C-alpha cells in the first residue's frame, strides 16, 4: 500500500469530489495510513478467499461505483469488478482474464522487461491513462495535531532517537538480535533512545534486544502500534534502520531522516531516494553475514551521523 500511495492520491485528484473509496484486504491495518487523508472518503474490505470473492460482489454493488482502478495482478479481483457491473474497470492487464474483464488496461504499453516494483508499474499505468502525478503524493498524510500528539507521547525519552524496524514478513529477512544490540552500542555510545518497532509477532526479539542493552541507552517499545502512530513517530526520529519490510518502506516515503535498509538475502530496493541499502561485502547472501560494522560503514559513507 505504501508503494501505491502516489497512484492513490493522483487518482483521487481526478475524481469529481477529490475523494475515492479505497478497497483493501485489511482496512483495520491499512487505515492508519489514511486516518487523516482528505483524499480517502472511506475504506471498504474485500476478501480473497473463495467465499469472500462472491460476497465482494453485492458489497461493492451497494456503493454505486462508476469507475474502479485495480492496482495489482489479481485475476480474482478483476473478475469480481466485472461481475459487479461497474462501467469502467481500469487495470494493468497482466493476463488474458484481466484483459477481457477490464475495460482499459496497460498490457501493451508496459515497457519490456516489465518493471518489478509496484510503484513503477503504477507510474507507467497512470502516465498511459493521462493521469498527472500529485507532486507530494508518495507521502502519507498526518494532521499537525496527530504529529504533535505522538511527539508528546515520547517526548520524555532522551535524544537522539533511533528507530529499529526489527520485524519482517519473512523469517529469513530478520537480522540477528546480537547484531541489533551491537549496532545500538555503536550508534549511541553516550546516550539516546532506541525505539524497537515491530508487530506483536516479533515481541520476543524486541524483548531479547532490550534485555542486552543497558544505560546510557534507553529502550522504548513500539509494538503492535497503528501505522498512524508509527508513521508520526518516524517524522521525529533522527535515524531509521530496518529489515526489508513495510516499516522500512514507510520510513523512506516520510523522508524525515536517513533510512537504512538491511538487505542480506533479498533484492535491494532503491525505488526511493531516501533509501540507503546496506548489504554484506561481496553481495547479498544472508542476514547473518551483514555485520553491524558493515552497516555502520554504510552510514558513515552515505550520511552524516551528527544527530540533531
């Protein structure tokens, strides 16, 4: 969803009301990105299981929509849009099902080889449809009141603030606990706060890291928080370091601080200028081989370590 933010904002800017309905599989999770966003009128839930696909049809028909945009490769959602009777159905047209169920697709205008990044695909698609980009559309929108509230929530923690995104959707993307601890000691030799950011599934790793850190380093848990809270926090931190994950991508588009991604075994992401990839010497092989010293070297080479 982070990769699609600019496409979402650009499409909404073309709508008569300047607002759109956003259909997604996890609105309770995704909603944090759009809690203050004036371009999103409402969020609706769509399901991708067999029973859910049939239930999506009457659910979407009730909205009375005249145009739908499918940003992705799902054939089931393309077929769902066809059965809802929505007049205009826009999408990429990955395969023959999408090409016959969508009224307008990008199949023949995608460059070859096809771009791998979701953001790149949506950019080509919007250009082909004559949709201008919203200049600042890559960023999530948070109100000044919410930003100030999150800052005050953590204001008592000593600075500088470093956020560690220790979670990841795939087990092999997790950096070892010992590496996190060593990096924290390198970055905060005098004082400061490490924010351990992850979902509840990674709470054991967070506790293991915290148990090995001692004063002068302070540790603040940001476990299972909404994307609104985490996104606002990223506006205030001095540095973000994280695994290849959604939080890494979110921190990059916010553009408030240097953002270092740990790529030991997955393709390096460079789709945003704020992303600083750290990889093992000799190329990606495993997260264990990406040492804290290598990450520190990357930081010293690519950005200043003089925290504000």
